[in-house]
C-alpha cells in the first residue's frame, strides 16, 4: 500500500460489489466511492422511489465517513447520478436537503442511462478531514 493513500473500509456500509474501496484517504481529503441504495446487511437494493433510494445512498455515505472519523457534513462536493433526471430531480433534491440543512457542499447532478443492480440513484462524495 502506498504511503500517501489509505483505503477505508466501513463496517456499517454495504460490501463493495466490485474491486474498489469504500473510500480512500489522501492527505486531508476522503474520496468516497459512489453508493447505491443497498442494505448493509443483505446487500439487496432498497427503496422504491428515487427519494427513498437517495436517502439510503446518503445513509451509506454517512457510514463511510464515520469509518474515517468524519461526518457527511464535512463533504465538500457530492456527485449525484440519476437514471431519470427529469422525473426524479425534485424529489431527490428534497431528500438530499434533509442531510444538508445548512452549508451544503458543492454538487453535481448527472443523468445516466443505467446504474449497478438497477438502482435509480448513486451518490459519491469528497470529504474534508480534520488534520
């Protein structure tokens, strides 16, 4: 393992479904892999609506941040991937806003053709860590 990067595994997040780490710490930043709405115990997709799925994605990211000693409130940028940008944007915004009620991070929303396991939403984050 390289001295300048440290892979992070989060016990409370779903297992990775591919060859990637939950996150990688590099200096004072934590680069969190995208989270789809998987249940941490079963590994199954949860949530019927894009809002429910976004909530689970953010809960999973919260667990990843905690494993590195941070919180989701420390996020400096999030990227949200939606399979139905026109139809889901407003409801995902509403769910997302409950996690960032003040001083939200910078954000990008991208419409995509498909996501792993048939998910409607995936969210990744870059988080600032305490020195």
